[in-house]
C-alpha cells in the first residue's frame, strides 16, 4: 500500500513507471552524484493510475531536496552565475529553485503582527526603473516588494498585507521619503497611521538646495576653491575637525550666499536635536521663516516644501521612526545587484531581495543542520 500523489489516500501498488528517473544530488568526493529510480505506481479510485512521489525530491523537480537546500545556502551569499559554476548546473535551474522556495515562504508568511512600516524605493535597472520595498520596522525585515514607486505600489502592498493576515487599520506608523505618490498612497490605505517623513531625506533636501546655491555662486567667481570645498560643506559642523571648521568658516566668509545656506542646513540639525515636540515645532517654524526670507531661490523652495510637510516631519518626535533600516537594506540589495551584474526580471530581483533581507522561514532542508 502506497499513498496517491494527488490525494494521499493509501492505494494498491500497480507496477512501476516505464522509464528510469534521474535526480541530481549533492557531490560526493567532488564528483557529481545522481539518484536513479523507477518509481512505483498506484491505482487510486479517484484519480486512476498515478506515480508515487519520491520522498527525496519535490514534484516535477530534477534535483533532490538536499541539493536544493545547499543551493539556497549558496544563493544567500553569492550571485546565481557563481553558484551555478560551483554546483555545475544550469543558471535557469537555480532561478527556478530560488523562485519556488522563496515564493512558498512568502505565500505562508504571517503579517498579522505588523504595526510599523518603513517604505522606500530602490533602483532595479538603468534609467528610471524602480521597485518599492516595504519593511517591517520592528522586526527589521522586508515583507513586500512591488513594481514602481507610485501610489499604486502602496495600494498593492495593502492588498498583500490583508491577504497575509494583516490589517491596514492596525498600522500605527509609516515612515517614507517626501514622495507625493507615497504620501497619497499612505493616506488612502492607512488612515489611522502616523506618517513620518524620514529625517535623512529632509536633510538631503536642504543639502541639495545648498549645493545649488554653491554652484550658482561659483559661476560668479573664477576661483575653484568653492568647487573643491563642496564635500567639506556636506559635513555637519559638530563632526568637523578644528582644521575643517577653520576651512569652512573661511569659505562661508568669502562666499556669503553659500555661507548662509550652510548655516540653514546646520539649523535643521538643531531642530532634530530638540527634546520635545513643541520645541521642535517652534524651531522648525523659525527655520521655514528664515528659508522663505533668505532671497536664495533654492532655499526658498526648500522652505515652502518643509512648511507643507511640517506635520509629517515633526511626527518623528512621536513615532521615533526613520528609514535607516531601509537604507541599510537598500545598500545590501545594491551590493547583491552589483555582484550579479544586474537582474533581467522583476521576479528574479524581488526573490533576491526576499532571500537576503526577508528573514523568511524556508521549507527546504538545510544541509548544515542534518546532524543537529
């Protein structure tokens, strides 16, 4: 009596399959190892004659479970091309193995306890091709990857969250950049969540405005000193050495417009150093007023943007939430992408992201734990 491959009911054996099947197994003494078998057949009352599933391999796979488990271990630390050379198998076969086990883990992922989110985009291909990465801020893991960086990506994630046991109403706080698309998507999908604009993106907005002022003032002078000092101006004054502070003061004195823009950037650090929401609110209000009256067009635009998003910027003093975990995961993703020389499909790219940053419970056997 053997189980039917379709329903699992115990049935009488009805001979063996005609042709011998071959599965690739892990190497033995550095030589490729293969498992050969003619599987028995059973006669099921419901499904007719069926071939019994091999216990050492998944259905329709030409590799044993241990081989696939070892392949997944390698794929966590190296590109598919290098892993295929080490395992001496086809790249497409490894891609199918990766998609199967990652897809199965994502399918059974439980998102019922997700309450804090961090949303950011990362580049997929050259040009303006991006994907949206959603991170569980408490467990510090990727829980979804969606195409594009528009409001639709956030909406698609909300459907994914609901399908995995989560609830949009249970989301307490969301951190993102200043993207208007993300903002509208968050307001639509998570009406009870506090939206926090990541402070690193706010700082970058002011740094970009200061750099625009610097480039504009540099055109008015023949000296290249201001161009050479552009990196120096990016360093906060609290982290500069004595020599760097002297050089910065000299630059700001010689180029007054850039000096004013630099002091405005440092004023933002004072806002984030506040000890309370009310104190930060007053400081941000003063900074926005200073920016709008600065007579520096790039900084005036920044001031209007900060004023428009003041509530979301100040929410960081309530939620204590930033996109720092997203930026760390983004660096891991880009490093893996560079090693692999890029990815051709969204499915392959998203599977890689889940594998290295999703902390998924993979169902494939781990060869390193066979003797534990």
